[in-house]
């Protein structure tokens, strides 16, 4: 039997709102006390995998440090394969990222004990 996991879902661009960074920090906290934790990047959420210049974007500098810390704590990073195809046309995505198809996303959601969404908010 597969162990239940905590799934964090990010669908907005990390550059549009501080909520994305706060969500990553929350995942970091959960990764210390819950096992396993999985990040799921869908849509524009995959942009966090691209090189960022936080100072230019008005983001905390620590945003570039959170994913490496999560990886050190054993957090699995999954990304929607169609979003990777869209945003990584001219470059490869990081090798630690697990591309997932729509069926796999449905399975991750169904198998999660807790799902914490950080979704794009229409304003």
C-alpha cells in the first residue's frame, strides 16, 4: 500500500504574488514534520523552475533557495508535462523534476491525505 502524502499544488506564476513564496515556505515546514511531501507545479507554476532574479521581480531573495532545501529534505517535485513543454521550449528543465501527465495528476490528488492548493486567483 502506498503511503499517504501531503500534496502542495502551485498553479500561478511565482512572479505574480507573494502567496507563491509563502506556499513554498509552508511546504518547507510540512516537509520537516510530514512524510512524504510532494510539490505539484501546474500551468504557470512551473516558472519557479526557471532562473529567477528576485530583486528585479520584487520577490524575496530566498525564493531561489527554497526548492533546493525541499529537495534536500526529500520532497518530490512534479510538474505538469504540458506546462513543461510550453515554458521550457528552448531549454531543458531541471533533472530532479518528474514530469506528470493529466492522469498522473488525478492519481496524485486522489492518493493525497492532504491537498494544499496555491492556485491562480482571478482578480
